[in-house]
C-alpha cells in the first residue's frame, strides 16, 4: 500500500518516513503488582542493561542497550515485565478504568492492553477478556498466568455477537485492522491488503464498535483503537457510530506527542468531533502507529443490574457447592501446613472449582449468568491455583507458586545453579529434605515453580516448555 497518500495528513512527513524505516526499539512495562520499578531496574542494570523511562507512559522503559534481548532475562520469564510497543501503552490509561469496575475487552489477544488494564485496576473488579481465535487464546492465557493477574475472566467467542444482559463501565475495542502502523516490523513497508479484506475489516470494525456501545452503561466509556493510519478504518468507522444520538466523542488529552484526528480525507468528510481523537505516528514515540477515539455513552448512569444476583462460579461443569467448599478448604489447609502460606492475609481471594482445578480470582461479580447462547465459552478466571488428583489431594500449580513468592515460608527447596541446571533437563538431584511429595523450588530468592521429593531425590515438575525457556534464559547469563 502506498504511504504517500498520507503525505498531506501526517505532520513532519520526513520525520515520519525516517522513523518508519528504522528498527523499532524494545520497550517493556513493569508488572508493578509484583515488583517495584526501582527494584526491577536495579536487577536489569546489574545484568548490563541501560534503560530509559518513557515520559508520559508510566511504568514503561525503553532498552537503550543490553548484553542480550530483554526477553531472555529471568525477569521476563518470571512475569515481572511485559514487552510492549510504546504507542500501545497509551490505550489502557486512556480508557480510564478504575479498581472495582466492570470492564470488557472485546478483542483481547495477545493480552498487552488487557493485562495493562488489569494492572491499572489493581486486579480488582471484573475484566472480561474475549477472543475469537482459539490459538490466540492460548497466547493470551500464557500472558495472564505468567504475569499473575487475578481479575481477568477469559472467554471464547466473537465480539461482534457478545451477549446482551450485563452492562459495563468501560469497553475497549482493539479492533482488527490492516496493520499499517506495524510497518516498522517489515522494514518500513506496510502490509499489502486486498480490497476484499479491507471491505471485510471495516465492516467488522463497525460491528464491534456498535456492539461495544450497546454493552456500555449510560455514562460509561468506550475506547476504539486500531494500529493503522487508514481513515476508512479509523475516523470513518467512528463517524458512522457517532450518528447514534446515544453516543458522544470525548476529546483525548494524551500526555504524549500525538496528532489530532481527521475531519476530512480527500473527498470524505467525517463528524467534526473527530478532531478530538488521537493519531500516534512512528516519529512521535519512536514506536508504531496507533489511532484512538474515546466515546461516551450518554444518559444518566443506571442503578444496579442483573450482575448482583450472579454467583461467582462457571455456568457449566463446576463442582457442586458443598464439594467445592470441601476441596477449597482442603487446599487452603495444605497451603498453610505444607507451604506456610497465611491465607488470612489475602481476604480478597475468592475461589471457584471446575474441571479438577481450583481457580483463585478477585472477580467480585460475574456477567456469565446471562450467557445462555452456546456460542460462548468461559475459559478461565484469575489463576489456575490448585490441581486435585483422583483422591482429591491438592497441589499448587507452578504459576500459583510463583505468584505466592514471599508467602511461601516452608516446604521449599533452595537450589544452587548446578542443581537447577540438572532439574531443568529432568535429572533428579539428591536432597536432605525429608518431606515427601510436592514442594516449592526457589532460586536466587525467587520461587520458580513446583518440584517433588521422591525416592529418586528431588525432581522438577515445571512444564517442559517453560523449563526449556528458563534453561535458555540461564544460558544467557542470568544467575
């Protein structure tokens, strides 16, 4: 696609072309719910990384230099950072979500904006993350579990047909698009999309945005986001939806460089309110391109709706209440007696049991009681915390043990580097720990997962793929 058609609408055209032709720097966001910015930066500095905080993007840092990719650090493997394009870091703060609210992300994978929202919400409230693509859902779950978020309810389904019923305080529409703003990943060349694809994608974008409006409570907020420069996918889509009298555009005042939205392009004319939208070009943040438009659902905020009567449990396949209470009670006893975890310090924890697992979450209210359409499927909530064998004996999952971290005060094996190297290739190591069965593994002060004391010695129960990733990280010099 020829970018010169945008010459008249992109300020500082030569700067735009220069930035688009350069490789994009690596940027990451700190998982502040698990580590402070100061501690994280200190850990990376000691490994030889030079970092620069990004003005206007809280918790975001650019890697100016380093001995190897930051994605191959222990901190990344452990879920203490999330590598994220700088421009996309503007989206979650612009939506304005607050702790305790009901938030919907209609197109959530791979989860950068979703997990950023969860961070801003301090893992309180209900954040529904929906995704249509099963393969992409696996990637989304991997990021949710790695980062340790507890207020995200992941569901599978098509956002264009998201069920009516519950209304949300805020809805994010990170719409599929032609992806022109990602041109730096292809040496400055935008993707070459067919006319039939562009017709399909603009129809999809409008359907998603119209659905988002319908699902937002009066007084609530919708944020429409794409990573393309095309006015047909940006201003034209929003302009069409602004013809609905129940929607208004709220001007964006971003704390980062950006250009205003367009009110015309060629012969096309858009709603004048679109000047309050925002366009981020590659030269603004030395990043990718992004379009953002913030809409407000007009009318007075409603009172309570049907959510308040919906129990915190999956709608199908969950354990009976009495059975679930017994399993959870047993699991909490094991956490305390075997691992020294004082669960009384976490009054915000809630639990649901499904499919032989107990899920720990901080979702205070659920929308799924109204989802009777079989095309929708709840996938996970919060963290997979406990697994039960056929005799009902609980084991904490690897992700849960990593999330618990300093709460684990006993039932833990502190590993040397040579011991960890052996465990990661599935070799047992000798141990003087007398406690048989599952145990936490700790290295350099960080709980990294689950092991077990057996007749053959201490063995690792970290999944093979995760173990292979950690082995690769350690090979880069971590630890």
